[in-house]
C-alpha cells in the first residue's frame, strides 16, 4: 500500500463498517472506526483533517 503523506483514507472493514484515518507528515494522527457509511466516514475524516490543519 502506498504511504500517504497528508490527507484522509477510508477503509472498509470486514464487519461492513468503515474506518476513517487522517495522515499528516506521513504519520497516522487520527482514526475513527465503526462508521456505518463511506460518506459519513469521509465527512468525519475531512472535518478532522481541516481542524488539524488549522491548528498547525
């Protein structure tokens, strides 16, 4: 899998839920598992990514 430098990633889990991840400077800085839809997972990841970028 290609290493992400900065951005969000959505993973489908075996139980049918989605996991949202946010990466900054090549490191995983935030993760939220158990989201019911890909759209909700992407919304949460985008919101968290924007919040983290503004805190830098």
